[in-house]
C-alpha cells in the first residue's frame, strides 16, 4: 500500500504599506489641491465683499452698474477703444471685470463733470482712480508711447 503524506502549507497574507513614493505623491497633490482651494477662496471672498451692501444700502457692484448705465450714452467709439487699450495688459480671465470697474469710475467722473461725452482725460483719471498703484507704471509707459502728457494727473498718481 502506497502511503502518501500530505503537507499542508498555509499561505499567510502579509500586509505591507504602500510604497513611499506613492504616499509622497498623494501628500504632494493634497497640498497642491489645498493651495488651489485657498487661492480660489480668496477671490470668492473678495467678490463676496463687493456684493455686501454699504451704509447707503448699495453694494460696490450696484454702484458700478449704476455708473456704467448712467454714462452709457456718453461713450464714443474713440473712448471705448482707448479703454480697451488701457485694459489690454490685464490677463484675459480678469479683463472684463477690470474693464467694467474702470468704466464705472470713468462714467462717474464724466457724469459728475456734466460732460457731453467721455474723453481721454476722463479715461486716464478714471483708470488712475480705479486701479491699484502697482499698475501706474504700465499707465505711465503707455502714455509715453502714445505721446500723452501725464503731468496734469501727477497729483492722482502720487496719492
């Protein structure tokens, strides 16, 4: 009689941690996503602050829309084209928003001056008032290229 022995082998499953490069890549992408969400949240919060009503009951966006609508009939093709040239260096995704806020300030200046049309003078004043100081360097170089004297606006630039 043939006698066979059966050897039982037990396979043990060993659990090991994923490779360190995989865990590092997950952590890296986690930090990237967190940073992008913080940047997006910052811009959303800024937009939210513009929508909040001020003491007069209107928000900053309400006033911008008011001045744009009030001055719409005062804009000429020349002044629209000049505004387009002024906002050309603004990155594409932000250009329309920047153009709207600058146009609102220009319209406010023109309406308060009881002007018959928006002129380049109104555009330059409105651009200076509506933009942060870091953009003044572009404006000065732009005015030099166009041959426009900016000394009448020096008091606004130096504020």
